[in-house]
C-alpha cells in the first residue's frame, strides 16, 4: 500500500511518503512469524528552493544541494535539481522459520525511511 | 502473492536469505524466548521512531539487548536427536542414562561469527535431591570423548542452561555444521534419575556484512 505518487517530482516538496510492505502480499506470510509487515516509506518531491533547505528539525541540508538548487534557479538548463533521497533510516527485526526448522530472529539495518533530504 | 521472480529474489538476497523457506513446520511452536527477544527489539525500534529518538541516542545495531552479547542473528535450534531417543524407565542413581542430542547448524554461514551458544535443557520426572545434580557434556561418537563441560545443577525446576561457546568449540572458530553431544545428569546423592524432556540450542551470531557503523550523530 503506498500513498499515491505525485507525478514525477513535480508536485510537493521533498518528503517521506507512506509505503507499507505486507509480507502476506509478498507471499511470505507462512514463514515470516512477525511482524506482518512494516512501514518502509519512500522519498519523493521537488528539491527546488526552499525545499532544498532542511525542514526544521530534519536532516541537515547539504551545502552542495543548496548550491545546485541555487544554480538551477538562476540557470535552469545548467544543472539539474538535487534528488530527494532517504536522509535517515531505521532498522527492523524479523522473526521467521528457516528451512532447517529453526526459529530465527534477524536484525536488518536501514529498512525504514524516517526522513528525506535533498542531495 | 508475488510470483518468485528477480524482484523477490533480490529482496531475499538483501535479507541475507538464500531462498524463500518452504511453509512453516506445522508442529513447531515459537519458543517464548524468541518472542521475548523479538518484542524487546521491536519495542525499542518502535520507540526509536523519528519522533521519539532523543538527540544522539541510537539503538546498538549489532547487539542483542536481551542477551547482552554482540549479534544480529539469533537462532533457536531444536534437538534432532529427540525423535531417535527411546523412552526411558526411571532408574536408580548410578545407572542414570546418557542422552545424545544433535543440533543442525548448517544454516549458519561461514561469515557469521558466534557470540553465544546456550544449551537449554528441560527435565521431567525428577524429585528434589539433597546436593542437587551434576550435568556433564561430552562430544558424541563411537568412542566417548573427553568431558567438555561439567556444571552443578541445584534444581531441575527451571530450565538448565549451559554455555557451549569456548567449551564445545573454540570462540574464534567458525560454527560447526552439526553439533552432536552426549549429556549425562547424575544426582549427587542417591535418588531416582531425571528424564530429559527437551533440549535446544540458542545460537547468537554476528554477520559483519549486515552490520553498519552507527549513523553519525547529528551535529
């Protein structure tokens, strides 16, 4: 389940959008014990000024991103806009049965987008 | 369900799984210790959400909080020898039986470094005895090997736990593909023998390939 994407990067400033990954939908619900799914989210949106600057309390803006947004404002053809990408991620843990009948708890880094930023 | 294709295969690979396990074994309940570890981790991860993380605080990514050891994979391995063990009559002290337990560790990859291997035993039909019991663990095989571990067991009311890492195999050695052990539990004073009702191994490993350095704290 995902928040409807906004056409390309034309609408809305760069931010995290909701994306829920359901293990049942992926067909793994028989061997994944928990969780049933997780909010992975994704980044989308425009990185023109002022979005290229960081949101209050968000990840710090990269100077280079601000520079690119400035250049694009001054000469759109000279360089493209910065990209809207994950700036802060969180881990998840998954409990499942493996092929040897073991019950396994695995910890995975960088599975959930908490914050997006322009880079 | 998504038909197995390159996308599902890529996701499985990203999760460090060679292929999608087949359906869950019907008769295998999830051990309470695994639920506890999952809920403890899941609870922390929920608390570490973007809105509630105190500045600078980070979950230790390669550490099993509930067990206090480094690791990012915890496996609860059942005893494969249980099915082959004949039923035992309870017998007097001095003639207590020995049990062979077998743990299949072939799912552990060579890159994974073990940080804990906890044997967990549950006994039945045992009466309390003065002085308690003594557990001995030796490698199983045609000729009895040296005793790897001796441990005093004051009571059988709670599961008996013994740490095998450093005893059954060296700490810095890679995990064996299979672990076959002979166990014996002898009462210190004349008493009826106990009966082994369940054996399992809780193995914690650290896969450095999935272990990222802590994210840089915010300036």
